[in-house]
C-alpha cells in the first residue's frame, strides 16, 4: 500500500539560506521559497539527484509602484508608461530569477486572470496593445516622454527594501535601462529600511 507517514514536523526557517542549508544537510525533507540559483543547483547537481524540484504558476507578482499624486513628472501618464517600457522583464527573469519566473506581460499573474480577460493568457500577453513589453523599448519610452511638455531629462529615484538583495538587483537593471534613454537621467537607486530590518 506504500509508505506510511507517522508524523509531519513543520519547522519555520525564515531565511532562504537556512532552508537551503537544512535541505543540504538532510535535516528537512521539503522546503519552498529557495533562491532561484539554489533551485537550479538542486535540479542540476548530481550530488542532489534524489531531490525533485518543481515550479508552478503562482499568484506572486513583482511590480513597480509609481506615484501619481502631485504635480511632478510621474503624475503624467506618458512618463509612467515610458518607465514601464524600460523594465527589462526577460533579462530580470534570466539574470536574477535564473529562469524560475515568467516575465509579466499583463498587470496580473495567470492564475489570477480569471474573468479579467477573454481568451488564452499567453496569447493576450503577446498580442494586446496594452501588454507590457518583455524587452526594454528605449525608442518607445523616449517617444512617449517627448509627446509631453515635460522638460527632459527627468531625474528619478528608485526605492526598494534594504534587506532584499533580489529587488535591489532588479532595480539596478531597471536603472541601467533608464540611463540609456535620453528621457531620463540621474537615475538613483535608494534603499529604505523595511519592518523586517528592525
């Protein structure tokens, strides 16, 4: 009839590195939320050939929150759309997520799409004129800003959690693309302390 499991112990390991170490030393049998590079190691290394690594569509979604209040440049829709054109989504997936993610083409993840769209999620993402680009679109971003009467180049500060290295690296890639556009300049990455840092 198969193996009988007498009990299951659930252990809280806050840090990704702790979960990885526990898997490697055999003190836990199952873990989730590992760093993408660690997932790849468990999947590809002969040392961990007994381990099974799986991924599934999730409702998790990383996004850039742009302020629309006030009278600064970001209150202009074209400027906000230009910034979205400069997010290198595919590069973020490949470089930072080590291939364990999908570039966000729509403003919601596939499992949460439900009645929000008609048709196939992937097809809508590829064909809808309102879908986000996978690669940075520098010319399109510059054109959107040039349609406004806002003086360029626009200075931008990108903030993220000081304790989240993955988000910091994503911001570096976004800032790098924004610096390539004539529409933006002096793009600064800034970290703020989150509640988890205290």
